[in-house]
C-alpha cells in the first residue's frame, strides 16, 4: 500500500475514532523485527488519542452501544487494511 493511501486510511480512522466514546488509551511499544509484538501500558483516560483502535479500550459503563459497535467495526477495518490475522 502506498503512503498516500495509508495517510487517507489514517485520516478515516481519526474521524471514525470520534464515535468510539470515552475509555483508556494505551501507549504502544513495538518489539520485534517485524513489529509483531505490541506491549502496551496505560497512557490516559478520555476520548481516543490513537489511530489504532486496538490501542483503545472503551469504558463500557459510559459508552453507548453504538460507540462500542463503531469501535468494533474500526478494529475489523484496521485488521483488513494492515493485513492482521487474529488467531
């Protein structure tokens, strides 16, 4: 995927993240040559500040069903674009 197309996809994720509600943002630390291992630590609580929906966890006590669904869909889109396979 070329970088312009990746930038367009990232913009879509930034706009989509508005509908994820509030929750925990996770600071990403990538380990491994192929970036296959992600270790996370709590970064902050609030609205999403990350592009990768896997690095956000909505607060299910505060978020609507629609916000949770938007976040779940964003994770699926992210996996498709980045060719991530969940085993």
